[in-house]
């Protein structure tokens, strides 16, 4: 559970239930949606499955399909941020840019913020 300071308490039974699922809190605008994700799921796919698109209006349809090529699926991860594996994601983590949700495998509880101020490709709806 996020303690409000960007830290996730991994000991939270709701976060790691031992059933192969973990808690993923998604902040979008002023709202927050609590979801459960199967460990190993790509964050992008998890978000889309829950109607929580990481994309801007135009890139919702025109994106690389999760192949790490278009850089339009960025999200911020204030808690539970996994180590980056993709070169773009390593740079994003290093310089504080949004992380590519398609390059993140959910391994533990996390808090995700959809980037609301995307101005390129039509912004968000
Ligand atoms: Fe294209 Fe993530 S969907 S980089």
C-alpha cells in the first residue's frame, strides 16, 4: 500500500497475496483505481485491460503495439518502480521522464500515475 510518500509497503497482504497477483494502484486525474494484476503482465496491457489507457488521443490507435518503439505509452511510477531493462526506459528512469509502460513487467505492488499533460499527439481525453 502507498503510504502517501511514494513508498509501497510490500508486506501488505493485499499487495502480495501469494496468489500470483499484486495490487496496482492507478492514479488518473483526481481519481484513483485499485486493480489486481497477474505477476509478469506488461503494465501497458494491464492498464488497457482496465480501460486506463496510457496513451494520448491520437496514439490510442497509432502506436507500436507495445514493442518499445514509439515512446507514447509513458507513465510515472511513484512507488514500486521496477529497474528498467529497455534502453529508452533506462534513460527515462535516469533523467526522470515517464517510463514506457509496455517495457515494464509487473513484479510487485506498485503505484502508477497516468501522464495527464501529454500535449503531443492530441493530448488525453
Ligand atoms: Fe510504443 Fe510503448 S507502445 S513504446
